[in-house]
């Protein structure tokens, strides 16, 4: 489990898992992507396993896509705009 944003993760409880160093579990990242700010890796120690994770500082992400067309004529000017607003919760990987 890893986090690349401002969200703070806390593993609250584990059962049947042993924590290992994140470096022992290589993660493929896209070229130019920032390194994780938090990473947790676990190995199965028992067939009955479970874990609880708490996330703090989860902020929504807003995005705007815009297409703007300006028309300039001899006697007039017009502006046409198409806007799309997107909203999502902060993602955890």
C-alpha cells in the first residue's frame, strides 16, 4: 500500500501479516512520477489475515476542462465557452 499525496495513512490493526521493508516489494512507477510519501508492505504469515487502515487529511480533487473560442469580426466580438467540472476524492493506491 502506498500514498503519493497529502493523505496520511495509519495501519491501525493487522492480523496474520508481518510488516516488511517497502524496498523488498518493488513498485513500478511511471517515468517522472514522484516517489511515494508513505509505503507499507506486508507478508502473509497466516491464512486468516486482516488489516485496518485509517486515512487522514483526505481532500477532494477538482479539475476543469475548458474549450474557449474567440470570434473577432469587423463589427463584433463573441466568445463561446464549454466548461466541464470534475470532482473526485483523493486516491489511495
